[in-house]
C-alpha cells in the first residue's frame, strides 16, 4: 500500500496554519476539479487533494497522521504499525458515508478515499461514481489602499479604484477595473484590514463570492509619522526657545494647540501629549520631538552674537568624546 504524503499533495509545510491549508485547498480544488480543469489527470488529483484536506483540516486526524509520519521510514510500501491506534480518536463520529471534504465551499462529495486513508481512519468508502454538482466559494482577494492620516482621525468615506482579477467564461483570468465606495473607520491603523463581504472572486457552480480585504497604508505626511497608534511630530525650535523655554502654537491632527516648551530642552527630547494619537478605545499618544535649528550667521550682528556666546558660555558639545 502506498504511503500518502498529504503535506506534499497540498504543497504546504508541515507547520502550515489552518488558514494556509484552506487557501491551498481552494487553489488546488479549483485547478483540478473535473468540471473546469483541462488537466489530463484532474479527477485523480482532485480526489487526492480532497483526501489530503479531509485529514489536514481536522485537528484530530492531523495529529494522528503526524504521529504516524514521525515514524515513517520513507518507503512507499506502507503498512500501519502493529497495534496502530491513532491517538484514541473516534473518526467515525458524525461522518458522511462518502467522505465529505468540501468544508464551507459546499457540495463537493468524494467518490472514495484511498486504502491508505481507510487503513488509518476506518473511513467507509462509497461505491460507484456519486459526484454531485460542484459548488465552491470564490477566492478572497487582497489589496492595499492608501489613506490620509486625517481619514483615520475623523473617519471617512472614499471611492477607490482597483485592478481586480476576474475569470471569464473561457476560464481565462483578466484584470478588471472596479470602483468601490469604502467606509474608513475612525481609528484604523496602518496594516489593519477592511473586509468587504462578497466583493472577492466569483464562486463556481453557484457558490457565493469571496471577500475583498483592503490593507491600510498611510500616505506620507509633511508633518507627522505614525508608529502603531502613536503619532510623532518633529518640532523645529530656535536655540533660545529650547534654552529659555517658550509657549508656542503647534499643529496636531485634531487642530492646533498651545504647547509649553520646558527650559533647557535638548534636541531629541520628546514631549508626550497623552491620548492625542490615533483615536480608539485606548487612544495613542502624540509625541512632539524637539529639533533645534540654528539661525544663519548671515550678517555682522548675527556673527557678533555667536562670538559672544563662544566667548562667554562654557559649553563643549564633545565633552563625553575621547578626542586626542
């Protein structure tokens, strides 16, 4: 009896997540289903993929299969070890006669599973050809969209244009331009996704459409940068504002505010404004980062003032450096 390497059949790693396994099944089932595939061995491949998915999607079957695989000697001629007990699991409970492996895609019924599967899991096999009408949910699509930081602060409704893959009646995939109206929720962060139900690829055999997931990116902003829910603003200060302290008006995404600059503020000092970052149940913070900007010594008066500071202020910016 031939050993079945279900991970190899599905084209996934042994550490693959449930999501990765489901994604691989959708892709392969669509590729090999006899109703749509042009492959010569499509029906055989379709059965193999369905059998592999039946095992790998089920945590108990997968655990038992992995337990067996760790002791497999690599030979194709396979016999279960004496006294084989797949973890004490009851694989017959709630099982359909023909071995349904269609998951939520609906309708796909296996004609029979291999001797290898039956020997491990005691799966009853159907007789004759009983394949029913095939239905499969459409594939989920993913895209990235750019929004303004202000859209996250206030929430917004935006029209977006995307190039989406679409399969025609002849099975060929083309790119179609679609314009969608999207609601941007207040407080959304970079990297988060907006799900648009039923806006993905069309299903097969009357199956429902997949979903469209839009990953959020922020456009570059001339004032702010974002890290998670926190917002950062580099604030230029004149030397005397940093040295003596000052009260100045600064911009924030929610509007300008009066900010007190402590005396003797050094370049790089962060002034935290709690709760003024991205809005959410736990809002982020706004960090104002001090940047000291020197005025040019562009005239005699300015040069004289710099010379006076040089001669009267004891200050060595390289005091902590070992300079010979």
